[in-house]
């Protein structure tokens, strides 16, 4: 299979964090909470990009901690990067 999408409900709001795999590329979308749990879920996969759909806390709450553990750039719409 060349494409897959997995989701994990995190945090008190149970917001979804997504792991998108396309061939050998892996993208983590909206690391909102529970960094340790997200990192365990990712396992040994090499994340190429962190994708942020918007800048609210339930989408970015665990991003700094996950980024510290995995070296990958963050991508988001420029309007949310302000």
C-alpha cells in the first residue's frame, strides 16, 4: 500500500493527531497533546514534516516536545505563522 492514514485522539479534548504515510514519507499532523504517547505511536518511523492545520493549543500543544525528539521542519499556512 502506498498511502495510509492513522489517527490518535489526544488530550482532554480528544483532538485527532494524524500520521500520514505516502510511500516512504511520513507526515505528522496536529501534535496537540500527550507528546510521550505520540512518540510511542510514531515508533521508529522517520517523520519528514510536522503539519499544523491551525495554531490553536489543541493542535500544537505537544509540538515543541515532539519536535525536540524528532528533527523535522514544521509546515503551516503563512496566516497561522504570525
